[in-house]
């Protein structure tokens, strides 16, 4: 099958020999090609097990910026691959499945967001990292859920700010910084789905449990939290806490690292509203598999390419985020 046929699917469809030890073959290929595998906390367990580094969006950007590898394989979603390519234009950046998009990024089309920015010329533009490179190109500074509060607070109180695209994260930051940022109306399909009622029921079953909530969740869910934080922040809280039980309202991939770091503790995934499933998974994150990871290393495709003009503009707000984060020790 040629690349044109692969392109239609968004990943290499070459059959993988079922007798192969995929983890051993992936390890062999990354050493031969001086490749680094970066994985998000929301990836499937088997991806997290083999990745060179696991982290949230901020950590993955930081690692991409400093790696000396020739090839970066981003096991996450497409905007993460774009961020890595923007930071490392001289490196080859691969993603196992181009269909691994992001509902939050999709909720903020670049043309409409650009028009929104033009309509408010006196506003500083702060964009969540979960956006396309084209959106970042019309942004003053990028943030993640780890550093959003601190970066917002680095601007004067009187400074008018546009915050996009996540309205839930924006509302949360407004509430804890006493700001009145102008919010873009976007949201993550995973974090929007958590059920207040089901979390309350779980709390009755585990009355001593801490409720851990990602700030992309709705405000009603955040009000139930003992800790609101980024994936890395929730993990850090769980490690430091003397509690034994935790109800976790974020994508369930983080449970792998939580259980790995705290094997003596019990982590209960908060369920979504519209499902009998006991956990809440991002269907985009789960598109990456060991078979696709093997093929993308073998064939060095699909490759993430960012338009040079967009990349030149998008690098500035990303670097500004990294600079501010470094100063704040984040």
C-alpha cells in the first residue's frame, strides 16, 4: 500500500506480523533511528508502558523543546504533534494516527477565532494549548491547565483578556483570580460528560475519598472537588495525600500512572452522564495503538508538517509560555 492510500486512513495500514514482539521491535527501531516516544497521560496503558516520557501537555512541550533525538513520536493528539514540530522544526515529528484530533481544538476554528480576536483589538489573547497551530498564531501566550492561573495573573488586573477555547477552564480561572476574561465558547467532549449525580453516588460509597477534578469539567462538577488541577497536578496531589481512596474526574488514562505511583491506593474513575461505562475515555487518544506506533516508526509516517508562516507566528506564544513557566518553576 502506498502513502496516498495510507493518507486516506490517516495512518499506515501495513499489516503487522502477529508473531512479532511489538514492544521489543519498537524499542529496537527507536534506538536505531534515535527516536524518542512521548506519551500523554491519557494514552492506553500499553502506550504509556513503552513511552520514553509520559506527561501532560506542558511537560510534553518541555520535553520536545529539549530533546536531542532526531525523531519525535508524539503519542497523543494532533495539536501536540504540531506543538512539538513548531518547537523543533529541524526534527521529524510523527504521530501514529492522524485521526487523533481533539474535540476542544475542533470547537475553535481558526478563521472564526481570528475574526473574534479582530473584533476585540484591545484584548490580550490567551489560548489553551489544546488548539491548532493556526489559532496559536493569533495568540499572545499559550497556557496549559498546569500554568493557566499563574500566567493569567502575570498580566495586570486591568488588562482585558480573551481566553479560549475552553469555557470551563476559563470560568474556573476567572473564579480563582477574580478576573472577567472574555471566553470563547468551546469545551472538551470528555470533561463535559461527567455526572454530578454519579459522583455524589460514588462519594456515598467512598465517604472518605478525595474527589479529584480537572478544570475542563463543568463548574457544578468542580464544586464537588477536594482538588481541582491539571492531570499532573491531580497526580501530584494523590501521591502526597494520606487518603486511600480517590474519585477521579478526568480522562481515565491517568489512572495508569496514579496506580503505578500509588499501588496501595484506590482510584475510582468518575463515570460520564450518558453511559453505563464505569470510566470516561477520549476516543481520539485511544486511536493510537502499539501496531500503529510500530508502523509509524518503521515507515516514519504520518509526519506532522506545519506551514512555515503559521509556525513562525505560533512559536512566539509557545515560547512565552515556556519562559513564564520556567520563571515560575512550573
